[in-house]
């Protein structure tokens, strides 16, 4: 089965279920081989993430301002000339209501502070989805800490609350060396819609430039 919505070079996301957790990996369509789709092998913390043969996954993607997913099965793995996995689609695409999986790489200046303090600090959002963000900051904030974020989007500023789910330090970056992954909490639906609208607009710009 071939999904005609998928195209070579298209950014997609793979969902894998491990230990009752849904893990999402960004990747892209590298090629087609008959009825098989070749996807870039997922990486986690700089290492190849092991996928079993016959493992069932979901592939998420956006097309014409709509969101879809399709079920697939891993049938082969190749490591040369580039590491890829070959998957066979298990059915037709379905409309995806879990829009928060889609993200875009950006560079947005934001203000962040730990909840309950007045210590606002400048930071940068470098990866954004409707469920969370990756933020470069100059100060370490503890994991599980609740933070407030002033996020400028579409000529508006949104005040969001988020939980720090991971924090690491990049020794190669002297300015804003901390990588802070946050998950939005108590987000109102109209805010989520504004983020989705922004993501689609940015993806469209990148597609027009040939970047995705």
C-alpha cells in the first residue's frame, strides 16, 4: 500500500510505544522502495534508537493544513549509505486529532521565570509544538519546576504555564547553554490553535524556500 500524501523529503514524526509510553521521533521520508517507505532512522540523545523488526509504529504528518497519521510496520533496517528504516503501511491515512505532535524549528525570544518568583529572564524557543517547546536559557531551572513563559506569536503575546521535563547543559554553547524541554500545562484551546496556526505558517514558508 502506498500513501500518495507522503513525499520524498517530507518531515514526519514516528510514534513508538515502549513501556506504556508514547515516544515521538522527528524524521523525514528518504525514499520509496515499491510499497515500502524509507524513513530516516530515529535518533535519541545522539544514538540510534533501536526498533525491532515487525514493530508497529505510527507516522504523523501535515498536508494541506490538515493533520494525519498512518499505521505502519517496520520491515527492514539499513545502515548504508545512510541509516534508514523501511516500513510498510498498514492502512489508509486517518485524520489526526493529536495536533500537538507537529513542531517547527524557530528562533523566538521569550521571557521565562520560575512560578512564584519575579525573576524573569531572556531565553529563546528553538523548537515549538502545541504541547511544549525546547528553550535555550542562561540559567539552570530544576526538572519538574513549573515556569511561566511570555511567548510572542502572530503579533500577540501569550502567557503560558509549563513544566520542565528535561534540562541539560551544552558545553559547546557559552551563551544560553542550558537546553530546557518544557511541556505546556493548563493551556487553553484558543492558545493551542494559535500555536498550530503559527506552526503551519512557518512550515509553509520553509516549504516555499525548499527547506523542508
